[in-house]
C-alpha cells in the first residue's frame, strides 16, 4: 500500500533517533539530548541524593510533552504499518480525557506534524480559559 503525498511528508518529518538509548536520545524532537531537560542537585533535609528535573523547558512547559511526543511516534508507527499494507484508510483520530495540560501538549505536537486533531473530553467545570485554549489549538 502506498501512502498519500501528505502522509509521506508526515512520515519523513517524524524522526526517531532510537528507542531507549541514551547515546541516541529522541526527545525533545527539535533538540534531542540526554538528559532531555536540565537537572539540578538540590538539598532536602533527610535525603542524601535528590535531583530536580526542570520540565518547564519543554515545548508547552510540562512533563506531558514527553507523552505528546510518544503520540507522534505512535502515528509514525501507524504510517509505517500503512506503508507495509497492514492497515488501510485514513489515520485515526485519538482522544483523551483531560483537564488541560495533556490535551494542550498533545495537540501542539499533532499540529506541528500535521496529524489529525485530538478529540478531548473535559469536565463541565473546566476553567473557561483552558477550554478556549484547547479549542483554539484545534481540539
């Protein structure tokens, strides 16, 4: 099975350096490094070896950007399976239950790679500003 021109372009744009090899990191996608985010040794009374991992440098400022990248990698797997003729049809639309940050992180990555928009189920008490942001991103 062949991919459409759009799907071929998407597949070529998703580069995964390795799976679980710190010598060939894959995250963050634009600047892979290990560790992916800065780490700092901090003093905590009663503990001898505590490190702080600063995830605020990620694309949307949260550790959920890591999950979002893995969703992109999953779409890459779908495209490779389609290329091999194992699946047919268009790419599936993924869905998630979220109060905001996961949906924002995932949709940001989906948009970057021109992948199907995320479908999001939220609580009816969600902050209206967060809901507006989620919708504005394409969810």
